[in-house]
C-alpha cells in the first residue's frame, strides 16, 4: 500500500476518511491517495475522457487471445464487473439495505507528475493489476496488466515509439489497446482482432490520476472527490508517497479511531498524552450505501 503524507492536511479529510464502505471490501494494495500542486480546473481535469471511450468501444468488441485459447483460465475479464453486494444502511435496522458496487468509484492511482514518460508502471487496485503509462503524445493510459498472448505482465515491458511492448514475445499495442505488431507473424497474416488490451478509464484531477474500476457502468465524473483547499491560490503542496507494508484498510481503520491517539501516541508528538484519554462522541451526518460520514459531537450514544 502507498499513501501520500500531506493528504492529512486537507480539512475535508475527516469526512473523506470516514466515508468508507460499510460492506466488506476486497483486499487492496498500492492504493495511492495523493494530491499535487499541479492544480487543474474542473473542465481541464477530464482530458482523458474522449480517448478512453474510443478505447473502451474497441475493447468491447474483442476478447483476450489467451482467454480464447485456454478457456476458463483467465475468466476475470467477464467477472470483474460482478462486484455488487448488499450493504446494511442502518445499524438499527437490518431492513435498510442497498446495493453497493465497489467498482463504481474513482480511486486515486498515482501522482500525475510522477508518472514516468519512458516506462510502464505496474499498480494494483484492490485485486486488479493495471499498467499505467504515457503514450507518444504524453497522454496517460491504463490497461489491465497482462498481455493477451501469454498473460505476461505488460508493466515489465517497455515503451517503443509510444507503443506498449510486451517483454515476452514483443507484441506491441497502440494507445487504443489494439495489437499493432507481432514480430513472429508470417508475412501477409493479419493480427487477430481479439489481440487487444482491457482498458481502464483514468482521469487527471488536481494532480492525481484517478481510475474508474467498473467496466459495466459508465464512469461518473461527479464522483471524483474535489478538494477545495487544493484549488485555492497559494496552496502549498508538499506531496510525497510512502509505501506501507500493509493493506490500506488497516490505515483507514486506524485513522477513523481517534480514541487510540492519547495512548498509542503518548509523548510521541507535541500533543498526545495518555492522561487526555476520554470519551469521544460523534454524530453520524450521512449514511448511504457508499459509507458514512460523521463529525465530533458534544454527546452522542456513539462511543468510540
Ligand atoms: S506474452 Fe506478451 S507477447 Fe507473448
């Protein structure tokens, strides 16, 4: 897991952090909540939209070659979108349930400024491995991190004139995910239409690359978090990325648990003291299938 340290500076953070799905979430690694000073406007930040839809349209017509060859071995392409499950909306009523699909969200993937322009980057979002790279025009693209030929990881390949080249047999893919070069192809033979990559939609917002994980539901731009403070003139960015040796859910649970601070962090900074441990009250201000939000309250039955 990786996390961006100054993410904690934003005032909206408590709400964001507490807004975690109330259902059981899949395992996550390398999820990178980040920001940077490369602030962009709402209209500028969706500059990948057009290209993604042309890629997605193409991908829908084809299936990975390896899947056709080896049958059920790589069935994830079709099962990825079946991620919905029921979540309980109210702890006091088992009847208030709603469907929640974790793929129908944007997830922070990487700092835009840190995406290399000379090599593909392998990242993991929940249990999905993706490859992120800049094509010959500097456009950031994202695909499933496996070659449709023999399933090699494309992130271990290289960029060749803006095309993504698999390290195993040298198949090359253009920005639409279509295979355009197979070195071993006999002269005159056509590249199978099914030799194409599975695309993921990514967008650049406030200096962060966000990824939409659903292939079943069209992306919803309104779901990309917008951090007002980041957009203010003079906002100082000191973004860094920390790799942590555990799942993101561990840290989120920790950050949602202020009761531990006086004890666990006793004298480890300028404010935490174990004698300050006391009852903490919170008011739940929002509860939906996506999770809940709360804020400190003077008194409340919700005791942490
Ligand atoms: S596995 Fe990628 S080209 Fe063969």
